[in-house]
C-alpha cells in the first residue's frame, strides 16, 4: 500500500490544525457579547411601573400608615428647628406655628450662648461619662448572657431563662426606679436587714457619687434581655457543622466559642455598636428625670434633661432647639464615623460602602 504525502501509516489523514484564538481576539469577542447580553437581560427583566404597582399594591397599602406616621412625627417636626436661629416667642401670634413667621431672626446667637453656658458643658460631660460607662459595662452583658443561654442544652431551661431576662424590658422606668428604691433605698430591704442585725444602713438612691453606676445597673437589668434576642438569632444561624469540625480537631468549649461563635457574632456586634455610638448623646430621659431631685442636677443632668429643663420648664424654646440641633448633628457624625471604622474592620456596619 502506497502512502501519500501528509498521510498516516494507516492511510488516514490527520485532522486539519485549528488555530487557537489569541487572548486579544477572545477579549474582543467577550467585550462585544457581554454588553449585548447584559442589555438584553436588563430589558427583559424590566417591569413597567404600573405592573409593579398593581403587583405590590397590598404591600404598599400595608406600609402606607407607617410611612405617614414616620413623616408626621419624625420629619415634619424637623422644620421646627428653624427656631434655633430665632428669638422664638409662641405668644407673639395666635398659635405656635404662625409665631415662627413673626419671631425675629438672631442668627447664631443661641449657639454662642450655648458655648458660654457652663451648665451646658456640665450636662455634656455627664452625658459622655455615662455613655462611656454604659458602653463598657452594659454593651458586653447581652453578648455574655446570649452565649450563656446558648450553651444550655435543655430547651425548657433555656426558654425559662430567656423569658425571665426579657421580662423587665416591658417595665416602665417608673416601675424600674421603684424596684431599685425598694431594694437599695434608705428604707429598702438591704438597708433594713443591715439595721436589724446591728449594722448601719445606707441609701444608694441618694448617693450622687455612685449615681452613674446605679443608672447603668438599672439599664442592664431593664434592657439586657432585649439585646439577648438579637444575639441569639445570630447564633441560631451558625452551622452546627462548624462546631462538629472544631470538636473533631480537638477544640474545647472555649476554643469553639473563640474561633466559631464570636466570629459569627462579629457582624451583629459591629452593627449594634455603630447604632449605640450614634445614640451616645441620648443616654436617657425618663430614667434621669425621675431621679433628678434625689441626687441633684449636678450628677443627673444630661443633655436630654437639660433641653427639657430649658425649653419646657423655662420656656426658652430657641435655646433648647439650638442644643437639640447640635446634639442631633453630632449624633449623625458619630454614626458616620463609627460606620467608617466598621468598614475598616471589614464589617458592613449600618450600610455598605
């Protein structure tokens, strides 16, 4: 059998060589196809507005009352901040709304007065000290309690413990202060028990030096159970396979908590920490107002009670509005700064980058 040029020994010809496309050709083809496909997919997925309106009309009707309430009570009152730049007098006109248009403008005079007011700086100092103390002593408590409850094996015991810790959240501050008064007051259970056994009693509720620790303990007892729910929900999303794999690698309980549980809680901790920092200048109003006269204004005066005292009690609405406006602006700046710090740590925070 004779062989022809380019043939194999069995007489067959090899397949023609196919030239591989270069990287530049592949990139050019992909560049032409991708925008065309993306535009085609976007055009196909675009739903007309009226179709979406008819489709989601039930959800829109459900959220409409909430949106109206939010606008009425949260955004419309923001227009009243204009009185911070006026010498507002509610009696200059027939009603308080029209009085805004008749009150004289004073520019930044109220803000200059705020800077020169030592009572304002005293209230600001108390607010910052209380925030720092609550951030250190109060914020870790729900995390620790959530880890403790999550480690309980029996579901019934876990449910009972969670219900007991969560119940004080529904108490009003009047009831919370009353309970602490009956326990730590001069006529409370502890003081009376000490006096019955020959020791001198004490009155923690009127001790101005320990007041910041007292209000922190009240906040922990009242609201720690609310924070437990958030962290337990985050722990429920952790896969049990991670714990089993860590246990097979020889990790004990503390190792599993450090390397599995806490990393799973880190996004939630970052989010709540950002929100807590943004609320730094709002450490409470009712709690401090109820105990104001027991320890004095020097220990219990915070920015919220200072605004109430200047605006409602003294009738200086423009000055109170100026203090509240500065407090709100600083709170927004703290939220943005804390959220930026969360992004630097690799967490999402309140919103993404």
